[in-house]
């Protein structure tokens, strides 16, 4: 049964409407009616393109007549399956337009005259009496609706009557079968004598006994196969081997009593952490690489090592120094050290003013060189454009001066891009927050860092490296296991926490209490777990909370919304994107969409008392040791977000964490 039907103009004027229930009539007159919601959300805001809209238990379907700007709407309860609604809308549209075409055309023309200001709207609408204009439409609509309802009822009865007629040819009139293993031919409610019941019971027993024998034969064959390698199929039920029940074999100690070592080996009540407390110092030291250990600065803070380009030739330093030399011998030595990239600039000789035509082949070669260094193509294009703008119109006088000008322009552009716009001193940020004054009645909040990124880049592993770095600086760290999707994610962090607990400050043993794991298992809401972890860290005086999240692809909108919810609800102090050094062009797509999605969805969520959008605050690039001098991912990532690369991961131990210096990255990119 329908609840409401209406025909209206797109301008908002209702030409005809009908409510079939008192509830529908009261709802239709309110501002929260499904029709008004349809117009506001579906037609005006364009939030749905389907021809069906559901709101507050109602289903709304509609259709248009675009040339006359009419909207036909039908509303009914969503729980009802009205199959005739689509046919009703089509018939309404056809009949209404066919019957009232002249009236509708005149009405639409008058509305357009109102919109152009030729006539007054109130006077024009007042002249229209829709009740008299469509006085015959009520009868036509009732006839049409009744016809469609009767048609739908007949179809429903036909569908429901079909299965009822199937059992009509019963087996009562068929002759009884002589096979006693079959089901009796009488229906269940037919009277049966004692002999027939006895025969049925015996037939059922014979069938069950036959099935059991076949199962036993198959089971015996498998046992024989497993034991002797020969097939053995029983020939009768009497030969069917019975399945032997396995019993636990008791341990025989002999005449001597068990020793203390025997009893200790059988004692499984100890906790794993207690068992691992006896781990040798050699096993503990295997978790760190002493050669990769950082150094202490004057303030006693532990700083990780700088990543250094291994090439012995410093391209940038050589170019600058060679540009200042004037002797022939020095010029020959400098040209020898320039390599393939320097040969690209050798064609620019003589004293002249550089033009775009002169620089085009050099800039093309420069772009190819940057792309070989794993710089994204879009970034390489923009870098070369910037270098070209710097050199066009510049006067050079000789090969050496030209080469130095081009190389220095490229070096300046790369340095400008890689120079961070915000501080990369994470220790300073942590100490500033922890030392900020608070009222005596309040506990200080821990510094929270959220690690995000795509699948498989190494978030959990490098989070543990950052945790080791924080432990070396005397902080108490709480790791929140918010990856509740990937199997083994919580166990992986548990192993890292156990290992880090054995590595104290300066790599010494016994640092219990400095690092703990906060976990709630799998399948839970990551945002709620992170909130509980931060609250737990606040109540138990932890300094830093490291939040591990599940990996997700940048195009997965539901997962990105869930990540933005975690960010908006907990408002972490730092959001670190973990990416790979091998991705190349993919780095631009990953970072752009991650940053954009987090900003859009976090501002829409508006959790933690704020609706401020949050994006990426910094980056940690993993697998840095696999790319050698192809470090273009650092340039691409920094160019896209404008945020600094805080650390790079370059190994498997907890000390394999490095800081990037701009000069070292520029040196690696310029090297041939």
C-alpha cells in the first residue's frame, strides 16, 4: 500500500498530491518528510544518483519529465515489497502529460515569465487553480492504482500457488515397492499396522548398518595405507577393523628418580619473559649493531648516526672548488671528475648569454639523470624548469664557468627543496611538551606519535627502532598495538617489546618498565584502543606513546576514513608517514592521497574537541640501504608534502636508524 504520491514542479510548486494514511499526511506536511529530504539531499546536493531513496523507514522513488520540469514521486514503507511502483510511475508520467499537455505548457511558460521579471510571481500563481485544472485526475489515478494493485495481487497469488500444486500427484495410488530399504510409500499421517511399522524399523536399521560398514571399510583402508603402504579393503562387515582409541603413553623413569634438570625441562608454568631473562649477553647484543650505535652529544642525548653517501667523489664540492681554479691542469682534473653528467654541460662553451634553446638539451639530459636516481617524473620536470629559469639570461665565459653555473644551479634547487620547513628535532618537541607547566591537579599527557603508511613498508619494525632511540634517551615508552587487522601484528610488537626490555640505556641489560605494550587483541576499533593507550600512558607516567596502525592502500576510502577517525579522536602530536625508498613515482601518489584524505576526513570528523584538519607531519623512509645512490624518493616525498624526512631505516637491528643531511642527499643525486 502506498503512503504518499505527488506531482510537482522543479521550482517547488506542488501540482497534485495524495496521502493514503493519516501518518503519511502528517509527515508529508512536516519539514522532515521523505519528499523534502529527497529534494534537499538527492536533487539539490546531488548526494545520490539512484532512482530510489530511503529515509526514516520510507522508500521514495521518482522520475522526471525534463521538458516540462515535472517530478513524479511515490513514497511507501520500506518494509513493503511493492512490485508495481515502477510501472505506476511510468503510467503516471505518460497519462498526466498526455491529458494535461496544454495546461502544463502554459503553466511552465508563465513560471519562466516570472523568473525573467515580466510578471509578478504572486499574481501568476494565484491565477492558477490546480484543483479545477486537474479535477478529473483523482478518478483516473484511483482507477490506475486499483488496476495495478489487482494485477500485482494476481501475480503474487500465482507465485505462491505454484509450489502448493506440486505435491498433488501423491504416491498413495502407486503400487508399493518390494524394496524394504526405501522410505515407506504411505504419507506420514496415514494409519499403519504393527507389521508395517516393524518392517520400516528393520529397513532403517539395515540401511544404517550398511553405511557404518562402508565407513569402517574406508577408514580401515586409510589405516592400512598409513601403516604398511598396502591397500586393504574389508570384504564384509565382520572383517571391518575397529578404530582403536589412542591413549597417552606414560613416561617410565626407571629405578632412578627424576633429576632437577629433568623437572625444570618439564616445568612450563614460567612466563616466556622469565625464560628469556636468562638469555646470554651474546644473544642480547645480536639485537644491536655496535658499529651502528649513535653517539652522545654534549647534553648527553643519544643521537643516531647521519647517513653518508659512500661514493668517494663529492660532486658538489668538486664542482665548487674546481670553478675557483684557473690553471689548465686543474681544469683537466675537474673535467675528468665530472663524469657523464658533466659531459652534458660541455657543449656550453664560450662567453655568451644563455637562452632557452641553449639550455633545452642540457635540461633534458638533467631530467633523465634525475629519473635514473629514482626521482618522480613530475618532480624532475619541475626541478629542471626551476634550474632553467635560474640560468636563462645569465652570461657565462668558458667551459669551467658554465659547468659550475649549471651544477650549482641544480644543487641550489635540490637544497631548497630538501631543506625542511619545520624542525626535525623530535627530542626537542618531546622535552618541550613534557616540561610544560600544568596545574597541580592535572597529570601531564604523554607525547604521542602515530605511524601510518601502506602495507608492507615496515611500520612496526621501524617503530621499534624509534622506540630503542627513545629508550636510549631515558624516556618511558608505551607501544599501542592498533593494527587489529593483520594476523600476527600484536605478536610481532610483543616480541619487539620483549627484546627492547632486555636492552637498557647504552645497550645494557635490564630496562624493565621502560617499554610496555598496550594491546586489546584483534577486530577492535583502532581509534578506541589508541585513546585507551594514551589514557593509560597518562595515568602510569609514560613519556611517549607510539601508535602502530594497520597498513592500507591510499585509494581505499573506508580505511582512510578509519585512519582519519583515529587521528581526529586522539589528536596525536606527530603523524609520521612510513614509506619505501624503492617506490619512485608511486611515492608521489601515496603521499598526495594519504595527506589529502587525512586532511579531508579528519576535519570532517572533528574529534578530540577540534575540527582542525591534520596531515602528514614528517616521514620515515625504510629500506634505504637497498637503493645505494638512487635516493630520489627523498626528493619526491619532500617536494610533495613540504615536510621533512625525520629518519631513514637501513638495516635489521634496532640501531639501524639514520638521519638525513641535505648535503649528503644532494651529493648522492648529483653523483654519476
